[in-house]
C-alpha cells in the first residue's frame, strides 16, 4: 500500500519567464492551495461536516481550532487527520476530525456544510445581529499603542513570511504585544485562514483570551477577520490595506481598535483611537 504524501506549503512548477524580448524556461515555487474538510465528532459518536476551506497546507490543526473558536465552538478533546473509510488515502491529509468532549452543538452554521474560499472567507456566515447573541463588547483593558510601535509591525510581519518570500502568493497574520514584539505569525492563501491558524496556535497554547495583544494582517480588514479577533478577545487589529464598512461598524460597537493603511509610517484609525497615544 502506498503511503499518502502529505502536501506542503509550496508546489514546484515549470514556467516560461519573459523579460523584454528574452524568454526562458525555469522552475518556480507556487503557494499550494488545497481543500481541507473540518469534521466534528461528538462524545456520543455523532459526526458532522462543519466546513470545507481552501487553504495552504501546514498548521492544519491550528486552522481547525481557530475556525471553531470563531464559530463559538469549544470543548476540543483531540484533533487528528481522518482515516474514515469514506476518505481516500491520498486525501487523508486534507480531512481533519475534531473530537469534542460533549455533543455537537446546535448552531446554524453546522447546517450549511459551507464551502469557504481562500479569497473571501465565510461570506455572510454571520451578521452583527447574530454576533450580538454570542459576543459582548470587549472589557476595558490597559492596552495602549504608540504610533512608532505600530509603524514597526508591517516590516516585522513581512520578515516572518518565509513562504511568501518564495512564492509571493500568501497572506499573513501576526500576533504582537503592546510593545511591538511579534509572538507568532502564520501564512495562508486565505487571509481568514491565516488568522484562524494564529488564533488556533494561541488556543492550543492556552493563551485565550488575547487581551492586551494586537493582530496584524497583511491585506484588508474584513468583517470576518474582526469577528475572529473579537472571539479571541483581541482588542486591536491593524491592516496594511483598507477595512470594510462592516468591519468598522463591528469594531466601534464591540470596543475594538481598528487601524488601516498601516505602512510607511502612516495609518488611519477607524475605531478605538483612545488606545493610540503619543
């Protein structure tokens, strides 16, 4: 029996490079994009598919853990790659089973078996009204950030993007302290997956909630990224690009700081400006 090959974060490809009037064939590294199915197994033996997401392989258990945290599902007993009979051997590293300590909770998201793309995340998976039912505004915290601390975050995150350096095709999320120290960074073709991996890392380290920390993302700040940060207890989110209108609404309602266009010693503060001090 052939042992299934575990996919890696990069894939080699033959390409033709054209520069001016000169063409040459060479190898190139591509960011790997493959599906990952997240299955839930209850303590009573019940099982259900929660989601299928397109992701870059690597830190898969963190991805599943972070995704569940964002959906309000806890009580994880164990996580493993699936070896069920309905999964072909070559696909087993693309199916993760999360074993829960209790029963599978009754949540609307569990009835959708939704497909999430690497580009947009779980589009429309929740609204502000639904979020109010399970999340409260963040408690007051002593987090204060100076502009100089913020200005150092994009370059620190970029230096931690090893796979991006090879492929140029990945988003990143980094977790920073109030002093600007990068604690951990994760990469993925999907910006929301990078955040899930980072939150999953923190959850598996017993660090949640992440009060007093800052989330930095390499792209734009969407509603879903803000929702995931809120579920993890992160009071401040910074993005290299723009936020969406719903992301700003969420930040203002739930007491979060939201910084956009953070680059080259400038930024816009869209919510929670009281945390930014000279």
